[in-house]
C-alpha cells in the first residue's frame, strides 16, 4: 500500500462503514479511468463487502482491500454502468454496461427529481389540462413516481417516470392535501420530455388544509403532559469502538448504506455467533386503486429510490431518549462527492418492563428482574412517508426488528369508498400495503444451518387421546429452496427454527433460534399482475436460499422498470439444498393499510416486524445472573 493509498482509507476492519476520504478516492479513480463526465451521475455507491470467509478470517492488522460498487448514470444518453473500484489499489476492478430493457434502470436520483417540474410545465398538453381546471401550473408540485413495467408502447429501454400533481396554496402549505386527480404525465427523463399526458377525468381539488404544523389547524397545544427524564448517572452499559458495539453479552458491528440503511454484522451472544449480517434489503408499497391514472402505483423504496439517502439527522429528546450514542453515515451524492448525514444512527438502552418474576408460597421466595434492551435505529423520509427501523437486542438473547411507518398517507380525490378512505372532504387515501423483506444471513452457532417448520398439531380423539385434549409439536425440515418458500399460519402457531445440526444442547436437541412471524397478509395483487412478477419476494413470508455473495436484494439488483422475475424466484429455481448449509433467510413482513380518519393529516406510527428467539440455544434461562433493581427491591411514591 502506498502513502497515497493509506490516505484513501482509515478503515481498520473489512466491514467499517464508508468514510469521506474513501468516497473522494473512489471518485478520483473513476475519473482517472475516464468513467466520469459532465453528465454522469452516481445513482448508487456503497461498500462492496468482502467475501464472508475473508471477513471471518480477518485479524487486526491484516491488510485491507477497500472496494466499492457504483452505479453510474449518464444523463445525456441514459446509458448506465455497474462499476467496482478499489481505493487501496487505485484500480477499477470491473465495468458492466447495463441493458435497461433487460436488467432494469438505475434508481431515480435527486437531479432527476429537480428536473421534472420544469419538464411538465414546458409541455402544452399538461399546462392546458391544468388551465381547464382553473389551476396555475406554478402552484402545482409535480411528484415524479417510479413507472413500473407494463409493456406500454415505446417505453422499453427508456427511462420513464409518471408524474402526479398536488396543488400548494402557499409556501408552508402541505400539497398532499390538494391532489390534482384524474391527470398524469409520463416523462422521459433522458430526453427531458413528456411522452404522454393522460387526462382521464376532471375532479375537484380538495380544499381543506392538511397543515398539521399550523396552530390554526391543530388548536392550542395541551399543557398536561409532565416531563419524563431518563438518566443513567453511571453512564450506559454499552461500549463502542469504531463501528463495534458490545453490550451485555452481545457483540456486533454497525454498517450503513444508501439502499438498505442500517445493517448489523457479526452478531454474537456469549461469543457464540447468531447472525452474520442482517438488514432490510427491499420494500414495496403496492396500491389498490385500479383507475387508469393510478394502476401503476407500486413503489420499491429501497431499490428504486435508495431511500436511506434521505436518512434523518436524529435529535435528542425527539427521536431518541436517554443516554445516546449517535453515529454519522457517509454516502455519495449524485456527483460522487461525499455527504455525511449527522446522527444518522441512534444507539441507546432502555428499560423494557419485567424480565422474569415469581413469588413462591412453598419456598417463601419473591424475586423480580427488569428486562432491558439495546436499541439501534434510524429514520428516513421518502416523499410523503417516514419510516423508522429499530433493531432491539434483549438480555435473554432475543432479537427483534420493528418498522415504524408514519408521515402522510398518499392522497387522491375521493370518488368512492371501494379503493380508498375519505379522510377529509373530497380527499381520499387509497388502500395500500407496506411490505418489507429482511435479509437474515444466519450463523447459529456456526456456518452450517438448516430450517425446521414448527407448528401446533391437533390430535383427534383416539384410544391414546380419549378426552380430546392432546396436541403436539409438528416439525418438518425444509430441505431445499423450493420447499422452503413458505407462508405463515397463525392458526397453527407456525414458526421457523434455524438449527445447527452440528451442535446439541444438554437435552440432546439441535441448538436453534426461532423466527416468529407476525403473519400479516403477503402481496394481495393478482398473480397475473406486473407487480406480482416484480415483487415476487412479497408473495411468501419465508424464503431460504443457499448463501451466495451476489444474491443481495430479493427483487434483484436493478428494480427500477425491471420487467420482473429477478431476485428470489430466479435464485430458487436452482432448488439448491439448504439442509446443513450456509444459508440465508428472507422474511417478508409488513402492513396492509386501510387508512383511518385518524391517519390524517399526519399518521400516528403504525408498527410491523418480527422476533428471533433462542430455542434450546442455551441450556437454561441465560438471565439468572441479572441483579435485582437498586437497593434489592422495587419502590415508588
């Protein structure tokens, strides 16, 4: 490594997050290779994580090769390249020219968002349609939305967005309250022209303001809430060294990239591995309105928008309470320049009620212990919605992920209650889903794992069950990728146990962690629909694949305008064995949202997630050593 190379990185571990010098160095290498120009923009940039075996073999002081992946989009002609670059060797390792008609388009970027309003306002058909409605185009905020893939004439291979308008009556007015419905523009981003305006129907623009931050709308603020102070006079129980976090037998590393946001790496408990990597690898928001103006509304916020680019800078007392440690996150902007998001990740611990408790009449004992959890979170805003992702680690070895959906529901002009809720006079909130895919690269006590489907089995009355009260545990090994594409069934208490066939507990059973799904609906769109083909991952609650470092995103690498079939359906067609192999679980979870009046004008947080619990991973309760509360008892006023 040369002196110049040393300056390019300060990383000391293969999974250290991206730094500003690394973004700058990568851009310099790409420029020196002639891959940049005035019209070239970065649609994606992130660490190209080394092979798992190399990471696991790494020891402090070993040499590092810091490699990064970039998707480069040429705004002039719409061409794009998938590039891998090393900043430690100052080389371009690979360049792949992309065919958007086959492989899909790079994500939509900020530069293009900024162009759209000028493009539609320069189109006579669009402005005339607004004039017929008595609307000044200057008062309309044009929202560029991903186009999907519908085999429409002339769209194959072209970089298209579909544009809906929302009227804004003054600069502080929230335009989501005033949709200009019945009108949509199809825009070619490369040619910077409107290719079609569909003026389907003139509908009144809802007039009632939705300004949830305006005292005229909200009324006076209540004064009855008393302060809650959370203090840790002796400091937090966790320790942080770079991106490595240790807390109460947990040891892990934090990462961040603009597509997945927060990532967790090398989670272990009592020095026993549980997860090699965990993230939310994709999400899709499909809408139910079949009208000609809106049938195409299906948004992949990770793959089409790189939603973690818009991660919030979190604030003490607003987003996080207690003794907080924040982590900044560095990404590349459209021009390949480093941009650091201050306080992108929040780390803190919090009380979580009773951990265990018993008062025994025979032994005369009475013991209570408090549960505590480590919270690792980030929040991001993508258009009208805000999403928070909270990973929880508990004292007893439990892991949870909680997704929080808030913000403003997408709106329409209300015409009937068949596909939308009327949330204000003339204002509709269409029915939709929020479906997330968690990628769980499991490593339960080692790299060889398998998955058992475990559920309750009712037993009929028989000589062995004469009173009909018996039920038992049914266990089925999911041996191949095809057999491991499963749906949840709460009527059977169905769970999936990730077992290690090489490790046994003192009862002689395979050690395991169990995935407890919430079991909400999967994708509701028809099997013949375009979104069903593009978001096939969302049609099952569980997929299990053989580990392959190239298989990163459940709907494929390039989701924007992809015709479908990529990702999990393509990978699992090989039907590889997943019994006693290095495997990855993909879990679909989420919300089916029939908006309420109470969701307007800003939506209280709604929740979705899942839980991973040790099942026979320990030989007994691992929290027997948790001490009582201070002074040996609980007390209050």
